């Protein structure tokens, strides 16, 4: 097959247009964070109420504290990455007295809603702008959100062991 200059030009324009669309749309970020929220909710629903205080070892966080730490991260990463004011101070959720299943689910859901709505309200054209994350690490807004995604994935993943120790089969992985 012979590739004509017209075909090559058209192909290059299609690639450029797709790249430009990807740069001006936050929908992929939103879908990923909504999926993470649903997956984390499945973890919290699977854990029995009496096991929310479970700590594999004394120096480790409890299941509830892991989820609340994840939530503190969601607030902190959204605020830092997108320049929005967080309604929660860093570490506030992990320190709440009521670490019951119902309250943890509410707080974690609120944290996911905060970051998802902050992404929805953000200007996609500004995702490439540099920010200084937590006063130390310079990166793009989009990369800062990726670091937040990595943080919540890490802590949710740690709780797989907690579920197993409580005799619960962890939810099926949600890559897509």
C-alpha cells in the first residue's frame, strides 16, 4: 500500500486533534477517581463493623485509620494540586473519635467527592501548570493529582491484608 501525502497529512492532523482533545478535557481523570471511589467503598462495605478497629500490629494504623488517612490525602492533594481550599485540615479525618463504619464511609465518600468535584471545576488548560506539592516537590497539576491517586491506591491496597485478617475476601479488582 502506498501512503500518499494527503493520507499522511490527514493522519497527522487526526493524531494532533486527539492529543489536543486529551489536553482540554478532564473526563479521564474524573472517571478514574470515580472508579477509585466505588472500589474503596466496596472495601469499606466488605469490612465488618467490628473489624474497623483491626490493627495487624500495634504500630500499624487500624482499618478505619487507613481509610481516613487516605481521605486526608485526597483533601491535601486536591487542595495543593488545584489551588482549592480544603474543608478539612491535613490529618483531621484520621484523628476523629467516631471511627465507626458508618462515619468512616461518610468521611471517605466526602473526601472523594471533594477531589472529584475539584477536578470537575478545574480548568483543563491549566493542568500542565507547575505547582509545588506540599511545599517541596515541583510538578504539573496533573502529575500532582496522579501522585494523589497513587497515594489512595497504596493505602486501599494495604487494607487488603486487613480484610483477609478479618476473614473477608477483598473485592474484585477494578482496573476499568
